[in-house]
C-alpha cells in the first residue's frame, strides 16, 4: 500500500512525506511496540523518502516514542518468562528486529542472569519429561535436548539439566560409556 492508497492519511498530507511518515509510525506503534529498524522498513515499503524517515524517527526517539533499549529489555523479559527462551535465542530475535548489539547485550545482562536460564531450562524439561515416560532413555534425552537447543540453550547446560531430571526420576539419561557433556567455555572455542 502506498501513501496515496492509505485512507488514514489526509489529502493535504499526501504531498508531505514527513506527515505521511508520522501517521504511518503512529499507526504502527499503536498496533505493537516496534524498533527503529522495523519502523524504517515499514516506511520504506510505503515509499517514504529516506530523508523524511530519518527526520521523523529521530524526532520520535527524541520524545521517547521509539526506544530500542527499552524494547530489548521488555522483549527479553517477556520472551524468557513466557516461552523459556535462552539468551542466545533472545539475542537472535532482537538482532532480526534491528536492535544494536550493545543494546541486546545490555538487555540480556540486565534482565537474564545465568541462574534464571538454568531455572527456566529445568522448568521446560520438567514439563516435557512426563510425556516421554516409557521411551528409551536415549530417545527421551534427544527429544529434550532438541527442545532446549531450539530455545537457545547451550548443549552443556541442556545435558546437565536433562541428566539431573532423569536421575531424579530414577533413570539414567545416558549409557554409562557415554562421554560427559560439560558446558563449553565460549572464550576457548
């Protein structure tokens, strides 16, 4: 849809790209919080010139209508607690939405401590463990590890949590000759 086709933009604003950009941004922000990059993409798709985009987005940032750091903090908190996503998955989602790397790191460091990630991984495993009773230990372990991997948990943490949960049930997670899965140190890789 171009600005001319948009019924919510008045006829007098069709000639003013900044006015069109303001209207589009306000409408998009009414639907859901957005990052600066998401708004810029939405404006470009509507044929708004880059100069007007930067002018309007700078002003919206200045008055606090756009705040990527606040967006990132809220995203981390919401997605971690509602879906159990780990920092790695949250980081990827925020990057996809155009949030700067330093704002992503700050949000994850501020809102997600390592103990919270471990606790979330344990909750996820506990919820899924009962549904896999009766299956071979290796199959249960693969399913649980796959679920945790899709949510961004590192393999060492995933296998440690799975092992603990299955041992608490009285079942070994891995055959005795299976190698130990230790959490990798990211600085040594």
